[in-house]
C-alpha cells in the first residue's frame, strides 16, 4: 500500500484531480489495453555505449530523491517508497548521470510490482510469468539526452545484471498507445508477444490476453 507521504507527494506533484482519477482507476473502474513485451536473456547481451559525457552506474539509496524528482518533472509518477524498495532489495537498478545530475534510470524487479494481489495473480497467469523471470518495472530518460544512447546503455547494464542475478527472461507491459516506449523496448531486444486487456468494476477484476493485431505490430515501426 502507498503511505500517507506518498499520497501527499502525489497531490503536490499531480494535483487533487489526478489523485481522484487514480483512486477511481485503482478501486472503481479501469479498462486499458497493454502490450506484453518479452526478452530472453539467454546468450550474450551486447554492451551499449552512451554519449561520452554520460556515466551509467548502479543505483544507491542516495539516488532515490534525484530519481523521484526526475519522475515528477517528467510527469511520470513513481513514489519515493517504491524506488527505495527496489534499491534496498538489490534489484537490477541503474542510473545515468550527466553533469552531476540523474538524467535517466532503469529497473528490473524480481517479482511483479503491481500492489493489488488479485491483479498480480491474474497478470502473472496472463503473461506467463514464472519463477526465474524478471519484470520490466520502470525506465525513464529525460528528453534532453534522448538520442545519445542512454536508454540502450541503461537497458544493457540492467539486463546483464538481471542475468547475473539468475533471471533468464524479462517480461513487462507497455501501454498500447505508447509507441515511443514500445520502440525503445524493441531497440534493446524486446519483442511484442501479445496484448492484455485489464478491467475493473468495483470488485470485478479481469485480465485477458489476446493476439496482437497486424496494425499494432506495424505501428511499432512507424
């Protein structure tokens, strides 16, 4: 569950109306489509070089405030407690540093990160998540350094670390409407393998898997 501090931070960053919509989505109504992406870690993972002025290193607890600030500024909400949890659990988690500031991060969880236990079970069954899999938890790169190889370098380091920690495959979901995120995943070796429909109406919860339409696959390359 989110803490009171998380809720206060969310309201300060996003506003009370966004909080109201988030609560509706979590407890009342939800109907979304997500693309399932998957990457095998068997075999070599090629090292990717970022721009020479950008350093890639393992995330630490001292990086959490900077990562949280980055997420807020990028209008991508991620609570401090969630970021801290991933760091403290020792998950594959890397940051990109430019001019002394965090300009991107990437994390793979060793478990599904959805907080609703029912959706955890439904999602795991729908995507085929099993022991030994990693979950593509979160990744973010600020616009000013995009196109400089940062996402590829972060992804390669995170995937390689996941392999070293015993993962053999990484699975995740991306909003089907987010073509830039789908293309970014494809650039580091992920393939789109299906589509989820996630539904909620109060206590009714359903996660179903379907085959991607040809137009969805073609759209990733546009």
